[in-house]
C-alpha cells in the first residue's frame, strides 16, 4: 500500500495556467552573444508594508546580493513550452533588432511599433524575474493574461528605458522593489502565489541594466 504523504501538485504556467512547465531564460538567450559572460550579477530586493489605518510602516532593509553567473543566463521554471515557443517567442523576435541596437549602446528614433515591441519584451522578463523572489512578487494574474492575449502590457504599466554609461551595475544587474498599501489591517508579506489572485494593494518597481540599456 502506498504510504500517506504530501501530494505533489503539478506546477502551472503563470500565463496560461497549463501544465508541463519548463526552465526558461528570464531574458532572451541570444543576449549572451551581446554581453560579456561574467562570474556573477547583482540582485537586490526591498519591500514595504504601509497600513494607513494604524499609521504604521514596516520597511525591510535594502538587501543587495550577488548571484552566480550572468543575469542573461538565469532561468526560472514558471512557463510552459507552448507559451514559450508560441506567443512569447513571437514577442521576443519582434523586439530583438531594436533591443540589440540599444544593448550595444546605439541610438535610435523609436516608433510607436518599436515602443510596443520593447515594452512587451520587457514585461515578459519582468514577470518571469519576479519568481526568483516570490516574497516581493506583486504583478497580478490579470496582467499576465492581458499580455498573453493581446501581446502588450496593460494600461496600468509604466515602462521607461534609458542609456546606461556607468560601471558599478554593468554589464547586468537587477533590482526589485515590492510594496503593500492598505487602509485596514491586512496580512503582511509574503502572500501565496499561484492562486491567480489579483491584489490591488500590491505594487512593484523593477530596474535592470543590460549592457547600455537601462530598463525601469
């Protein structure tokens, strides 16, 4: 007879909810051809919980850390092969030419189409990267669904890019800030993930350095 124990639940794709998830790169694997291979990359996190009813604030100290290998080679297991090889692949391929130019330090006049292509590519990577630190994850399931169904991030997103010329955070770095804003007593971080629950009291800010491309 089988021994009683904890039943293993198949992990679901964070976009379509399907099973059969595979390990995929956070950032497109072709970026390894553009950026030097380094022994480590920078990652930092911080989170804040504000309770307006009780007039309290809990702020986690800024936590810098170094992770093994370059950010461009980091993988997470949270998307299925169908999504990765389907609509996600099409988004990445559309963004690749202009993203390559900007990562290499080139300049360009971005059309509306270019902006949408870059925004969609950045949104996919931002969503996937959140799952390297689930405690500060804040992007709701509805945003993931919107991106999958329409190929562009929803109206609640603000994505900015710039040119990075510094040395401290190059060639790759990642910083994620999560916050919880409530007006009545509510559970503190962390919150369970994978439930598909869209929580309007959560927000996040992500900053990446990819060669000469700064993404915020």
